[in-house]
C-alpha cells in the first residue's frame, strides 16, 4: 500500500471528491458538463473566422467555458492562500511547450481530455470515453517512463 | 443568462479548489503517477468520476430538469479513429510534460507562472487541429 501511495491517499481522495462535487454542481444547476479542453477551441472562436471555430456548439458555449476557466484559476488560488503555498514547476519550458502543443492538438482531435473523457465521460458510462481514457493513460505512462529513461527529470 | 454563469463559476471554483487540493496542479505529481511512483491520480479521477456518476445517473430520476432550465443529458461522443489517435497524441504530450487542460488552467491559480508557456502551446495545438485537420 505505502509504496503505491508515498504521500498517502487522503489528499487525492478529498481532492477528487471536491472536483466531482464541482462538476456535479454545474450539472445539477445547468445540465452542462464541466470539462476543460473545449475551452481552447471555444476561446479561439472569438478571434478566428474559420468555419471550424465558428460552429454553433462553440459559439453557444464559449462564454460559460471562459467563466468555468476563471473559476478553476480562482478556486485553485483560494486553496493555495488558505491551505498551501505558491508553487513554481521545475519542468523545463521546452517540455511545457512541446507537451502543451500535443495536449492541445490531441484533446481537440479526441474531443475530450482527463476531465471530459475521464470525469464527465466515464460518469456518463460512455464506452467511447472509456477507450480514450485507457489509451491516454497507457500512452502517458509509456511516454513518461521513456522520457525519464532518457535522463530528463523530473 | 446571468444566474447560469454564476452557477458555472461556483462549480468551477470547487473544481479548481479540488484540483489544487489533490496536487494535480503540479506537473511533478502528475509525472510521479505516469512514472508509476505514486498512483494517487487514479484516486482523483476515480473519486471525481464516481461522485459525478452518481449525480448524472441519479439526479434525473428525482428532478425533472436542471435548476436553471434545459435538459439533463449524458455526455455522448461517437467513437472513431480520431478519438483514439487524439488520445494517443494527448497521452504523449501528457507524458512529456505532466500537464492536462484543466490542471494547467488551474495551475495559474497556484502561482505557477511557467505553466503559461504550456497553456499558450495548448491554444496553438488546438488551433492547428481546427485549422488543418478538421
């Protein structure tokens, strides 16, 4: 047990349950599925006239998705000032850049990310999301282990 | 509608608070899962999906419609090649950097300034997908 959870299980379980309560609250009050990655495409729709970004679904959801993103930032900020301290990652900028590009591209191609497929999708008992989650977890593990084996840390 | 956006904002606050409490706003902790040193991330996704699953599947049985109106619907996506190829590309990016969309955005709130590089890159990736591959 301990070697699988060196930091304990408490923060993970509590954090996961609070995330679930947030997503549930949005569903209960509005019927919307609060997931993250669409936010990139819907926000681009304010600037790009391309038909893909001007699709109705994006235009109709871009305002609330921006609001959700603001909630994410401020919610994390409240936790940090109340219970934790500010943090700066030591993952190098080029990893954030290359990884970020692939995350943006891949999640939009797949129409979901860790929250869209991983939380709302699994919660909706969607087999599409289950396949997506299994795929990105396996590929993520293989990639991270390879990157580590090449001597890139953390 | 204003009330609807207020509810989305409040739910977002909880979502972001939970992301920070779980440590997922720190790429290092996500990487420690992907390197199989700490399996906590599974508890985070599992806990969140379980709570949300109970809500999505049980609430429509006791309530007719969401509080601000509209309809209760499951999140449906059609499975095709793009779902899986996209998940593979996302998995590579996740494994390289320890970032995913929600945790990266929330990470701004813990003062993690370098994450802005990742977020700008996610926008570029989303743009290239929509511009050239849609």
